[in-house]
């Protein structure tokens, strides 16, 4: 790739910007979705769910159609729509039979809902560290955190790359644990020929507006387990009102909610699912172009794709070698942003360091569930328990959002030019 680098003064220091345009907002919604939504509105049937035992307990025609198409696409027995992926995670934790006080191992490097869904059922999140290249759960750290009270692992296929499912499933089988995959950011990513999110007891995807496909809000749960699927549908739709008529005898966690997705969203989702392969392919092409243009920059680790995996690039993840560069991440971010690069974020998150976990206050003001009799031991959330995630967040991880803009090849070349300009004049930032 021929990229011209203007050796002018950095914009941060008073020189001209490389990028002087506003990138187009990511918007995969087309006329197909408009027509699909219009047809639903004109039908007058915006939802057909009933919170009682009835054929409409499972939702209307578009809900059913979208779920069947997701089953076909992802190659699973069951797909269950929900009104958000947060709702999906709550339903998943309840459906696998988590009891109050059970421990569930989860990544600290994720959106907070992953861990909050565990607390929702009065279970205890236990944070294991992540791998430094995929940023997914490190199986060695997972195994080191297993106790007699561990009942499940929630692994997060973060930024578009699958977790190491072979090793995690081996651990789960060894210790008789359930696995939940939070694949919110990685629809369409493959792990050894199978879709990420489908290699666990239950997984699923977000349909939030800045995900690969979106219905505004929403989520899709996927599982090959008939019992888990039934329990997911019950938790989604007022379980306690239905179990008697359905003949359900296992009442554990049959606390129902209204997690139902409407007909309009599902009609849009049907059209969006048709585009998923193309949308993911476009994101991969953009990422491959960025990698080709940035791969020779010293002190910059670019996204890696593990063998037999593919990446769907919700985020383009980089790691800075601060010792080699001699410049802080904050200073580098400031220089890149001054050149017009958008969507940058220094660090990501360390969920275990949020106030909820540092103070151990969730339900009420007295530390429930940690201070209650259901909590079997003192669980540490101190800084230092996840050193890889913590160092990445504090000083070395640099993210560029791939989900907020529709980047043309010219846009990508401008971004590459901005990076190369900053790297060529790194000394001036010291």
C-alpha cells in the first residue's frame, strides 16, 4: 500500500490535520428494513405475546420467523429473541440453574452487564484474567479461580474474536460447570468452523444500534439444549404465570420478566440477518487494510487472529509498547485525535474495579449478597487480581471503534496516514 506521509508539524503542535472530513455514520438500515417495519405497522400487530399459556406465549409471526432464521443461520436447535442482550444474559444465567451464592467466573474486560447478570440471581461474580492477544478469558486463570462453589463460566467473545472454547469446554467438563458465551460483539465470527456463541451451553448476540446488525435494541439467545431453551422462553415471558399450565415442575429461577422483542424489531432483524455475512466481510476488509498499513510501526501490537478462527472486528484492538515508544498512551491518543482520527479509546474497562465491587454494595445498603449467609467465602476484587486486564486498561491498550462509522478505502488510507505521521514524529511528543 502506497501511503504518503506528510512530514509537516503534528496537528497537536500546531501543524495541519491529516483528516479534515466527517466519516459517514455506520448505518446498515436500508429500504428493505423500512418496508418490513412499515408492513408490520400497517398490520396493526406490533406485538402478539401473551403472558399466559397460549400459542401466543411464544410471540407473533415475525418473532417466530426471525427465530427460525437465526436457528438456520447459526446452526443451532433453538434461537430465542429478547428485548436487549442484557436481558439475554440475565435469562441465560437463570436458565442454566444458578443458585444464590453460586460462583460464576467472568471476565473483567467486558461491558458491566456480563457480571451484573450474575448478581441479578444473587450469585457471586469471580473475575479471572484475560489473554493479552485476544483479550478473552485466559483458561489458566479460569481454572486457578475455580472453587467448590463455582457453578459456571461466562466467557466474553470480546471485540469480535471467539474465546478459546476447546480449553474452556475441557475445564467445564472436568469440573462439571456450565458455560455461557457473551458473544454480543462477535456475530459471524468463526471458531474451528462453528459460529462463536454456539459452542457453549447457551450463548448469544446483541442487536443494539452500534452492533454489526441491529434492530435498535434487542438480543438473540442460542442453545442446543432443549431444557435450557424452554427455561429461557419462560424467564423471557412471566414464567411464574405459566409453569402450572405447562406442567413445569422445576420451579428454580422461574421468576419471569417481560424480556420480549416486538414484531417491528424482528421484522427489521430478518432483513439485517440477510446482510450479516456482507457486513462482517466489509469490516474484515477494513481491518486487513489497517493492518497492512500499520504493521511496520514499531511498538504497536495489532489485532491477532488465532488459528482456525475468524474475527468480526467490532473493535480494532491495539497494544502500545510504552517502553519502546517512550511516550504515554494519553499523549499518543491526543496526537492521533488532533490529526482527525475518531473513535479512539485508551483502555477499555476493569469491571471488578467499579464501585459496586470495590464497596460490595448491590442490593440494599448492607452488602448483599456478599455479607449474607449465602456467600460462602470472602471474594477479592482488589486491584491486582487481573494483572493483564489492569495493565492494558491503565497504560497500554488502544482501541479504535469499527462500529460507529462506515469507512471507505479513502477513509482508511487517511487513518493510516495519520498514524504514520504521528509515529514518524514520535520524538516530538516526548
